[in-house]
C-alpha cells in the first residue's frame, strides 16, 4: 500500500548533524595546527590578504585548541546518541548484529593490510637499500635525473634516501630492548585489560567493565606518552623509507595504537 511504513530488519541511520560538525571541527584543528607550527616570535602563522598589511593574521595555539575542544564535544555528543540508540533496542536485530561483526572483521583486515604495507616498506629498504643498474648514455657516461643526481634503473629514490646502506646514513637506531620493548609490553597489556572488560560485559559485571576500561585508557595514555618520548628523542628521518611522504605517514601510524586504546 502506497505510503505505508516498510517493516524490515535493517538499520537506516537517522539524520545527524554530528558528521558535519566533526568535519568542521577537524578542519579548524588541522588549520590551527599548521598556524601553531608556523608561528614565530614576531611572525604570524597564517596571513589573509597580500601586501605588507594583511587584513587578518593568525598565530599561536588558540585555533588548534579550539578545534580540539570541538572534536571532544563531537565525541561526547555522537557517543551519547549512539548509546541512546542502543538502549531503545531498535538496532539489535540478527541482520544488524551480523553486519556489525562483518564490519569489525573488515576493520581488522584493513589494519592488517595497513601495517603489512609498512613492514613491506621497512624490509624492502632494509634488505635492498641500494638501486638497480646505472642508466648509461651512448658515450658511456651515467645519466642524471631531473634533480641532477645519478640515475639508476630501479629504486633510485631509495638509494638517494638511504645512501645505499641500512640503517640510512646519519641515522642512529633505537635500542630495541629499551623503551620500544617496554612500550610493546604496555600495548600487549592493554589488550588483556580490554579483554577483561569484554569478559565483564558478557557476565553482566558493570564494576569489572568500568575497571577494565579505566585501566585500558590509562595504559593507552602511557603508550602514547612513550611514543612521544621516542619521537622527540629519536626523530624518524625521511631516509628511513623511500620518500619523506612515507616517513611522515609512518610517524602518524605510530600514534594510532595508543589513540585506539584510549578510545
């Protein structure tokens, strides 16, 4: 019958302003981060308008902190709506639960492939830091690339980034049995505490759930702090991978486990 409400087991997401709000907050935070990093003692981080007297100048950390605060507001508001939705019992059908399981499996698979790519980049550069055969001209001299460097048939960028050796020239490796080992143990321990929290949920133990989550969040904060110490004491140069872009992405990926543990 036309106009009649359709009954089904699938979950149709209700309209929400939180995605748009979160996108705006993330934009403010990222622009604020750029402004903060580029700000100097007597220099603005971002100027609007040309000439010697721009009509608007931004500097300092206030924009980044404002965006970060808006992100926290988005977290609280969006999670509040999710909790309310889960308590109504409208989104707990068999089809929806199956879809959530598939979604989690795909998320785990994406994480596996994400880190597989970085292991691939690491072992590729570590085992084969050099390049292929040199590209020779008709007169027997070696060809130069667009940057004026010697050209090779393959892995040319890797050769110039690493210097043809591993570890790259000028890089002092971390002691694997020091802070990295401690941080690995913290990360593994956070996995056991979140399993404790899950076990408490299965047995309807609210006290155990809260305790397990609190310990997991604390361990996540410790992990992230140790990552910050590693980053500032042993900065990862672009030569560790094939390009500065790869090194930058690798730096960002180091923060993801701690952030996810806190979440």
